[in-house]
C-alpha cells in the first residue's frame, strides 16, 4: 500500500506501519489520520498479517496533533460559521482520531508500539492504545494536553489509569510533564527498553513470536482480556468457556495437540 504520510510493509506476517512526517515530528494532520485508519483496517483484514507494529520515522514516535493543521482548520471553521444558517450546529470535534483508536482496540491481531522517541498528547495515546509498548532509551512520554489548554482525548483518561494507576495518571495529565524512558518502564507504560538501534529488531522479534500462535485462539484471547477488564470473575470464566468451545472446533487445536505429541513446532493455519 502506498501512502503520503505513512510507510506500510509486511515481513513474515508482521505489518509495520511507520508514521512518516519526520520534519513535523510525525504530528498528525487529517490526511495522516485517514491513512493510519486505512492501514490499520487493511492489516486487520489481511490474511497474510498476524501482528501489527506501529512506529515513527526520525526522532519522534508522534508529537500528537499538528497544531498548524488545527489552526488552519479553526480558521476555516470560523469562516464557515460566519456563513452558516441560524440553527445549524457545526461539528467541532475530530472523529477520525476516535475511529483510529477504536479500530486498534477492535483489531483481532496483536498491536505493538515501537516508541522510538517523543510520544506526546495524542501521540502518547496512540501508543497506549496498542496492546504492548517497547521503548528505546530515547523514548519520552507526555500527556501534554493541559499545557495547550486542551482536555485529554482519544481515550487518554481510559487507558492511562489502567496502566499506571489513578494517582500517576492524575500527575501526568495535570502536569503534562515529560516522562523519560526509565520512568516509563517503572510505571508500566512500556514493557521493555532497548538501545535505539535495537528497537525495531526487538519489536519485530516479539511480533513474529505471536505469528506462530494459533490465530483464532489469539483473537479470542485478546477479546477476552479486554472484555474482562471490568467483568466479574464468573462472567470472565463464562466467556472463557465460550471461547474455548470455539477453539475446540478448529483444525488448529488438532495441530497443536499433534505437534505436542510429536515434539515439534505447530504450524497453525487459522482454521
């Protein structure tokens, strides 16, 4: 797939989506948001993709929304407002950012963020929406919204306290301070820190390890994990039993058992 602001590549069943506006620290304008949504949906629907990696080109992962783009949009909005008929309510939100986050969470496949540099504002939330985050030693995180006079969006207030706890989330959101790589590891924002040159190879190694698992079982397990965040134990186990009953009808479970008996690596087909 060809994009203006993204790079998209598939290697050994891993789709790598690279935000590619390095001169703007990968700040998101509307076109990049549209391309990111399209690339995530394409990867999710592709049979040759079993895991997805999101990273950034250059020095940053993503610095959030493009302020220049927002300023232009506001100017256009003000112009449209002056010409609007009385009673018409103008849409002032950017629903595309929400569609991206929902597409990530609804994806059947593991998503890993390879955070190579600054992840600020909506850029940090993009990383939080991934299932797993690996950071380089140059990774830095900031919920910079309030320092711009803005409220956190894109699910920031949903993801962050679930990862770091309420007190740490309050601190990060209210202060907008920059969290360096080592602190992000202690807080649980990232699972691992690497040297910059090792970040993508390490992330790809992790992603490839997921491609060898049974796709149906992984898809159902991902659904269970997120569904059961706020479920009771009884409800969680009931859904697990439902998911297990589906797995029992697949060819993959037969292959998994046979491979175990024959002391070899299984070859799953997703059927």
